[in-house]
C-alpha cells in the first residue's frame, strides 16, 4: 500500500456492488480462508471499477458519559456522505449539515456540487471538509477514521498481505451462511495512524459470504495511547481548547495513557442502486478523562450509532485527481 493509499484510508467510505455473475465452479463452496479472502478481494475491486459518485445521508447519535455528568451528554448529527472513484480506488467524505436540529451554515449539497463542478480540485477540498466535520465527534479521542467502510480496505488485494487471518466459525447473517474471519494488522507503518504519525495496528472480524465474497458485516478495534484531557476537550499544542466556549485552559497532565476503539458495521441491500450499502454503524470509544471540577481521573466512554439512507448515484463532470 502506498503512502497515498494509507492516507486515503483515514477517510475512506465505500459501498459494495455485487460481483459479476460467476460460473458454478467459481461459486463452489470455499475450502480455505485464502479462497474466501480472494473472493472478497475481487468483490471490493469490482466495485471500485464501476463506481463514479454516490451520495447518501448519515444520521449519527453520540452519548458521552463521564464522572462530571450524572446523565450522558447527547449529540445528534446529520451528514452528507460522498463516495468518489479516484482511478482504481475510492474515497469517502463526510460533511455535517445539521447539529442537534440546527443547520450548520449553508451546507446542503456542498459535496455533490464540489465533485460535479470542480473535480480537479475536489479531493483536497473534500478532505478539508471531512476534517472540519470531525470536530463534532464527542469525547477526548480525536478521530476521522470513523467512517463505515474503512475496514473493507483491509481485504483489498493490495492490502491483504499486511494482515494475518484465521477462521473463527460460521453463522447465518442476512439469510446467508457466512464465515467469521478474524484479522490482525502485522505490517508497519499501519494503515491508520495518529495525527503525529504513530502506528495504530487494527484487529477485528469480517463476516464474509464464502460463495461470492460479499462482506456483510465488519468489526475493527484499535488501541492507542493519548494525552489525558479534560471534559469536552481536545489537545491543541499542549493546551485544552473548549470547542463550545473558546476558553483555553493550561494542560493539567501531559502524560500518555491508553485508549480503546471498537467499530462494527452492518450492510444492507439498496434496491435502487443494486448495491450493498452501510446500514448501521455502532461505535464505542473509551479514553482517559480528568474532571475539570474535581481533578479526579476516570474513564470517559462515548457510544455512537449511525444509520444510513437515501443513497443516490451521480456522474462526475470531469476527471478527479489527487494533489
């Protein structure tokens, strides 16, 4: 995987198109994990070859709980997603358009217009929009990799060699008998990294239809160390910046402590497009928290649920390039 592809994976969003019709022998029962992964890789590649521009709507609820609050703090976001083909790959972009029922500026259809009207410069601008939208994520952990299909890049043929895989049983999912395949990233630099460039190895589970390689569900888990932070704060140059009040407080404790992330995505069929698309994403983030009132340390936990709808396909008016 090139450095460009690794960076793209941080904001990757993908939808899956069923693979072309296969012969009976190609659809015969898989015997090994390698056979299943080979089919899953073809499945992902086939989508990348056919997709141009797909836009959908994400409804995203976050609940944050820590020692400073008796009840969880709740935040609801509505965002537009754009999935764009760039050469043989695809990138995904999130643009928050509504925060707790209030419009966020004049954002409607901003991503669609960007990629349809200015494709030559759209990638750079789209990344800036995605990073801007990431500030609405709650909790002490800064993140922009929490898009539903990041894990699908891990079974792409160009990335598969970076992971170890093993079968962990079978179960029925969406009417299909699927294999549960555990994976663990073993190569460095890792696909997902911190803003300072530190490796964040990922592990998790794929639920794959062994007959045709369709990925019906994914799970990814990460662990990392991060700076201890105060309530509703993010680290900014050794200070904590309150995102709602603009108040800067000197850093209380700059020691690093462990944080954990879990993201599980289930897919559904989108009849209008003939695609499997993300249906639901469930996330948990746990990280260190120091109360701004008492100074006591505890764990801040953020639970999130995203649902997806209204996917539409558009055609770009020009060539999308990466700068």
